[in-house]
C-alpha cells in the first residue's frame, strides 16, 4: 500500500507508528465546511464544493447532472406555518423509507434518495448560488421556499403530510448544483485502485465523490479494515467514527497520514491537523497528499 489516510473525527490525533511530522493546513477558503477541506486533501479543487445536498447525493451513489438541483430533505415540525424544530426520522435513512412519499409523487420530475440526510433531486438547473452549508430552518416559514420550482417544492412538502411520525413534514432546503469531483485515480494520475472504509454518512459521501470502493466497517474497525485491503489497493482511506486507539495495523504502508479537524472560533475556518510520515521531505501547499501517494510528483 502506497498511502494510508486516517480521518479522525475528534481534535486529537493518535500517534503514528515510528513517529512522524505534524502540520496544520487550511485547504479550503474561509466559510467553506470541513468536508470541502477533506475533499481538497484528497486531490479535489476546494472550489468544486457546491453544497451539502450535492455531497449527500454522492452517499447514495448519485452524481448530479448539470441540469439538476439537489436539496436536503429535512424532517421538521411546524406550527402556524413556521418551522419550530428539526426532528430525527431514522426510517428515512433506509432504502424504502421514502417509498410511500415516492408513490405519492409518481410522475413528478424528481428523485428521492434515502440517506442521512435524505435528498431530493429536481430535474431543473439551480438558479443562483448554492448553499455552502446546511441552512438554519427553525423560525423559517414553510412558504419561504429555497430557489427552485415553487409549485413542485410545495407538492413535496404537501405529499409528506401524514407520512412521518409525530406530524412531521419534509422541507426541501440548502439547494446545490452538480459538484465537479474527479475520481481519485484521475486526480492522482498513476495511482492504482483505492478503497475507503467506514460506515458513516461522511464515509459514503467521500467514497461516492472520489470513486473509491466503499468497505463498510463498524466503529473502531475502520483502521483494521483499511489494513486488510492493503493487498489489493494502493490507497486506503479510513473514515473513523472515533479516534482509533492505534494505527499500528497500517504501519507497513509506505506513507501514512492521520488527519483531524482543528476547532476554530465559530467553525468558519476549515483547519486540518496532519500527522504524517512518508518519502516526501515536505508536503506541498496544494494537494499535499499527492507527494506521498506519488513520490516525486510535487504539487
């Protein structure tokens, strides 16, 4: 395995086997979310980020066309025409969780994708800029629709009435257009097959956006699953649900990188901390892992 990358959710990195170097990097512009910085770390242009809705569609294996718009479908409760809370609805994460709503909207120019969060795809291009972050919904009126076909969006909301527990509705929000993602093998020409391990929505979305094979792994088992893929892959990415106790299973990788987000005031600065070891003496400013995946390639 040429390169192993371990993405850690917390703010503390596990030690690297054999030691290594540590740096902090800003890989996406201020105001962009951490997911955009992680994509930039893995060979993408951070400005290709077009919002959480398009990224969530990747988790379902769907890449938006240029004439489609994606919306997050958030379960909410409303009172007097205004949203009073967002609610959890686990059934919407499973295939079939939107079957009843799908049937009610049969014949409409849309597609419903189950997931966490569920996504609505509409066959019209987005007018205006995409929402870079998931929008705040509490206090918003149900008739304050996002950019898009208002009659269709109203029908989606109306069709969800009575189909969710506790009187919840599905509210389309945070519109996004097609992301300009490149499969990792195209972003890093010359690299062989890659695998991504994990079971979180982030893991599924990254695998879909980067064209990596997704190997489900339970919390705490992502590093071991990445090590098990070493015989058939040149790049393995482990998306951990918790900080792993050890990275020793990946000690044989030619280059090893552990990555964690750094807390910043307001969370508006997508700052990453990297602990790494490998053949490169210094990581280039842009696309820093390319030099570890393809020694001598530079930035």
